[in-house]
């Protein structure tokens, strides 16, 4: 096994460890049960992508012969297929818990789920589990890219719980994450480094703004509770 493959396989688990250590020292978490559940269940979220890819492959549409097929595979199979499994787990399990009251809590669980997804997806990409093997740049940036997508989807899904507008905000989160994930894959197919760089800067900026906004919203919520 080549060195770059080993490094790629270790990246998501190491990021998962670092993120959980960050949670331990940054937040007061009295019960780690939900965190451990998120780590464990997240490993199964790759099934939606695997199933959709297998269906498309069986019909011969996974052969990227032209621009239309490449766009369809990137945005529908990879984008929507990757985000759907993560969305279902986050939206219909963790969002319903008392631990998640708004965007910040939802982002935390969304990131954990995405890193678990990446832990399984990367070896599947590397060893032919999916129809098309991406380039090395995508393999190395995949876990971090998924953290960014998770921040965006987690913000809107969590916002829906806080605003009592779950359906619209949840669909916004799923749609945005699916689109950005699909564009990320499509841009890697073109191997255009300029597009990838501009996309990376732009999406990181969006995720950073949403992350800061979620922290501010949490502080405002705590201040209101203290005043009451």
C-alpha cells in the first residue's frame, strides 16, 4: 500500500479524535452517550451513496462519457447520495434530542457524522467500492471538505428547530450541502486547480460565517435564559 493511501485512510479518524478532544476541553459534556452514538451510527451513512452508485452503475450511467453524465453523477449520485444518509441520521435522530437546541449543537453532531462518513467513504473510493476513483487531491481534501459541508447543513437544520420551521430549513441545509458536495466532486473531475481554489475559499468563508453566527446565537440564547 502506497504512503499516500495510508495517510488518506488515517486522516478522517485523526480529525475525529482531534474534534472530540476539542469538545472535551471546550464544552461541558456530562454524557458522552450521544457523541459515541453519533460516531458509531455515522459509519452507516455511506449506505445511501453506495446504494445509489450501485443502481446507477447497473444502468451504465456511471461511465462519465460526456458533460451531462458527469454533471448528473456529480450532483445527483455523489452530492445528494452522500448527504442524504448524513441528513437522515442528523435530522430524524439527533435533532430530536434535548442536546440539540439550535444551530451550534446541530453543527457539532453534523461534523461528527460527516467524519464518520468520511472514515468509510475514503477506503471505498480508494479500493473501487464506487464506480469512479477520484484524484489524489480529492482524497486528501475529502474529510475537511465534508466538515465544511457539515457546518452548512448543520446550521440550517439546527436553525429549523430553533425557529420552529424544520421542513424548510432542513431542506435548505440538505440542498445546499448536496449542491456544494456535488460541485466539489465535479470540479475535481475537471482537475482545474483555479476553480477548486476559488470554490474552496468561498465555501470555507461561508462555513466560517455560519459557524460564528451559530456561536453568537448560542450566547444570546444563554443570556436570555439567565435573564429569565
